[in-house]
């Protein structure tokens, strides 16, 4: 069972690489180095925290909860304004 699963996994990863070679950007293999990718992941994590924040509304004191909301909103706003060198090449 494990051997068959490894073979299926290897074939799937090979197909994915071929598809990405054909349709993705030419330097997709260096995607882990792109600042825009890391910024998108960070923004996604912040958005998830923003959605989960109301669950802690009754755990935190109201002033601290409001401060966390404002701080998280400001961070999300700043992250959206950051110049991404891989995208904004003028």
C-alpha cells in the first residue's frame, strides 16, 4: 500500500512540475524567494487572524480587544501598501 501511494505521489508531482513548466512563469521554481509570495502569505495569515478575532472578544478586556483590532487593521493596511519589487516594476 505504501509503495503504491509513493508511486502515485511521485507521478502527481511530476505532472504538476510539467504543468507548471508549461503554464506558469518561467522562474516558478524560485517562488519561495519572491517577496510578493511571502507578503501574500503574511496577508492571508493576518486576514485569518482578523476573522478569528471576534472569538476572543469575551476573553480580552474591551480596551485591549479594541487595541488589537486597530493594530491588526493598521498592519493589514500597511501590508497592502508595500511596494512589491516582483510585481511593481516600472
